[in-house]
C-alpha cells in the first residue's frame, strides 16, 4: 500500500468541518529553536519504523522488532547509549488494515495491564486494537531493558498512525513504570479519545509533545462533531528548520495546525521536522 493510496482513502473518509464544536481558537505560538533537534531525532526514529530497521535505527540499538499479523502493527524497541534512553517507535500507515484502523472511530473503554484508566475515559477502537495487540510485548521488553539500563529514561515516538499509537504508549509506559522519566513525541497524529481520555493523558507525570508539519491536515481530523476527540500535550509546528520551529500554546493554536485550514491526509503529512517519512534510512549520512 503506497502513501498515495493512503492519502486518497483516509482523506476521503475524514473531511469534516473545523468550526463545529471546536475549542476556542487563538494565535499564541512562539519561536522555539532549541526543541528542533530532539524533535528531528524523533522524526528519524519514526521514519525508521516505516523502513523496518533492524540492528540499529540511528542512535538506537534495536532489541525487538514488533510485528502483529492480525492487526498489522509494526515498530521496534531498543536503547540509545548516547542519549541514555529506552525507545519505543511505532510505524505509521502503509496497508489497508492500517487505514481501516485510522478510520475506526468507535469509542471503547480501554483495558491494559498495568494501566488504571479513570471512569469515562474512552479511546477509538482503531488505536486500542493495534496497541493492545503489542502492549504486553512492549511492556515486557521495556522492563527487561530497564533491568539492564536502570539509569536510562523512557521515550516513545511514531508518525501518523504511529503518532496516534504514541498517545497511548505514553500513558501505558508511564503507568507501568511510574518511577521512570518519560518523553513521548507523537508526530502528525490525530486525537484518539474523548475529553476524559485527554484529561487523563494530561495528568501523566511526563512530557508529551505533538510534533506537526506545516500543511498537514491529519492533526485536524476527528476534532469536531460527531467525534469531538481531544488532543493533549504541547504542540510544536515545523517548517522544516530550527529557526522557524514554533512552540504552540494550548490545544488549538491558530499559528499551528488549527490555523492551516486543512483536514485529512495532505502533502505536508509526509514530512516531519525536515525528515521525509520512510526515506531517511536507518542511520545518519553525516
């Protein structure tokens, strides 16, 4: 399944009004050059999940590749000695099964080992099903790596569907390993749950960044009626360079995704912090 087919199918299924039932919009973003390098690294690792890197993915030594045949869920787990991080990276959409998950907006009450969800928290089935298929494997491998590298922090990332999976990975990892510092970078992600779910994500003791690219309509999917799904975390909006990198304010900043007037898969969706998704390889060429 090519990105071109993905664009046609998902965009066609997700066009909706930005105005109806959306949170109040305003423009408050500021330049933030300092965050760009870490977000670009997250984009590289997210691209590596598309590539299917084994052995190494940039600075990460891969210890387990994820591949659930039933839900077609892929990614990798590993560790970075240079960053002192244990890494979970999830692959975005490339197949029909992935696209069906992207558009399965049925709300379900999630149940995951090691996670205590608050009453009323619901998430879309299209994200719950693929994550739950690999959840126990991920938690087991991360636990094993923590035993080997007890001073390492945790990180998770992914692009598009992988970014949406990063939303739940952030909660799952933080709840299962409450003593570990965690930073998650959900790139080009659509929101995956209701207000109670987003409030739960916001309450997690860690850092959740939303990294979005100029001209990408995917972050604007499912925010309006009949869905009213809610983002959480801090949004960063990329024009591909550090000197133009924006730190956004609130869930819906007009200087960022909320203001680009786009919904669904658009050309800007396939880039993230200067990285072409799926084209970056497994190691830096520098």
